[in-house]
C-alpha cells in the first residue's frame, strides 16, 4: 500500500497515538492539540485533500518523541520519528516528524546529524504548514506569533542550550516558512467562493 493511500485513515490513528503517549505531559498535549488545530486551518494551503491529511497526521505526531517511553537520543524529533518508523508509519510522516521546525539545526548542535539525516528532509507546502502550525502555538496550546514563540523557546531552554545554539541558523528558515504560509492563507482567503 502506498504512503498516499495509507494517509486517509492515519489522522485519527495519529491523534489517538499522540493522546496515549502524551497523557502524562498535559502541557505538551495542549500544545499538540493547538498545533493540530492550526494545521487544520492551514490545510487549505497545501493542495489536495490527501496532502492536508498528511499535514494533520504529522501535526498530531510531531511531539510524541517527548514521551518518556520513547526516550532514546533525548531529542524528540528523532525519538518520535524512530518510534513511528519502527511501528510502520508511512515514511513521509516519519520524515516530517523528524525534521519539523528545522530540527536539523538543533540536531547538529547535539551531535545527532547522522541520526537525523537518515530521514529525508522535505521542503514543501506541507513542511511549511507544519512549521507554521508548530511555531505559532505556545506550549499551553494558545496561538501566538513566531517572535513570541522564539522568545519563549529561548527562555524555557536557556541561553546555553542546543536550541539556543541552533537559533541563528533555524530562525531565518522558521520565519520564511511562516511568511510563506501566511501569504498562502491570504491568497486562499481571497479566492472566490463556490456558488
């Protein structure tokens, strides 16, 4: 069965898996719910319905690597992707989770380049929308702007953290993705409605 065909039923399965894995992390679960809502709103920018389903599936799963039961490297994008890969999720979903929100740069500062680069890095409307959704939702699930999210990340992780070390490399990519999605959303809002 192809990845595209499998995506049809994966959104609900993804939500259920994320809820089960993040049950002991209520703030992370609230963030995940918020990211999925933002992804649903941004789905109109990614193309056909199947692409929107891939986006929503990845949004539900993007932070499952925070679950203590999945802890391996200590870097949630890789730990989540590894779990998804070993449990048979579509390779595209696995890669989107591994690379969400320019995770490559934070992986490099942790010495995990080899582990993350084994997953293909997608640069698409779907990856942009996933970044947009993740980077415009606070840890508590509320919608915030990118600058607030970046400031919060630096505050939570600290100035000497791997995230702070990757900040200068990641930030332009995050900003560009958010701007592209905002532009696409504006274009969707200006389309004539179907009669």
